[in-house]
C-alpha cells in the first residue's frame, strides 16, 4: 500500500469518525522546514497533525514529535507477525504516555482503527499554530497536494505567487514583469525590485507553462497553448 492510499483511508476514517474536524493535506507553514501530511482543525481552532508512514519507524515518530501543536498522531499500516505486533504495541503505548502522540493503524485490507488517541500537548508553539491556521483558513492550499504524496505537491508561498502570476499572464498575454508586479504587488518577494528581477528569471527558466517572446530587448510572457 502506498502512502497516498494510506492517506485516503485515514481521511475517509476522519470524515466518518471525526466529523467535527476540517481536513487539510500537505501543509507547510511559512518559514517551517517540515510538511505535515494531514492537518485537522476544529471549531475551537485546535490543530491536530497526523503524519503518515507505511511502516512504523523512528522517522515518523520524530516527524510527529517535532510538531508543537495541540494534538499529534501517526498513521501506519499494521504489522502482520506477532513479534512485530508486540514490539509496535510497546511503542504505541510509549508514544501515548511519554510523548503525547496518538496512533492510527490501518490494516492491509483498509480497516482503520485508532489504537491510542492523542493527549493535548503541553508545549504548544503558538506561532506555528497561528501560521497553520492562517494557511488552512485562507484557501490557498486547495489543489496543491494529497497526503502522502512524494511529488512536491504541497503549498508554498512561491507556488501561491505563481498561481496568481499564471492567471494574470493568461488574461494579459504579452505582459512584462513590471506589468505583473504593478498589478499584483511584490507577491512573496522582499520588495518590488526583487519581485521584478526574480520573477522574470523564474518565468524564463523554471515555469514550464510560460512562453517567453522578445519584444526588442524586453521579455514578454504568454501562457503556452495546449497542443
């Protein structure tokens, strides 16, 4: 079972068993190096992060533990051999009572069960929680990624900027970088000058949807037509 399928099953379980939580996928708070596989938010603005892994290992435990939010859990595929089951159960109890991390287990046949619910964490980082709430409530993350995906499909400030830029270029074919910045502002860049300089470089060298045409010595931008 792939992580994306694991994510689908966990989300279906959340929607059915935890209807009070709104679900978001592949969230990276601004200035934070890690990406949360699943983020859940309830009406009280409590944040619950669930990290996915096809097997229990130290990496997923560390990922969950590194989030200083209200609740943290891991979701893994259940073990088959009794020795592995006993070992995992020890870790599940340790994570619950020593690390305040819950565990969701998914059988190879797709049956989801919560082994241990997470306790509220004692050392919440309010700034991280605020950033997660801001991103999720803004709607900016829509369509950027699915939980467990490994293709870079997660929200970032750069991707948000490019989404706005592509829409502008689509509606204003032949525009220049200065036109984009005049209309959209500095986007995620430090200032207008940085936006004009770096935006032009990225549209020329990075963004595959963008077609560049010279008008004299000036670069103008278009959205490539599907062929």
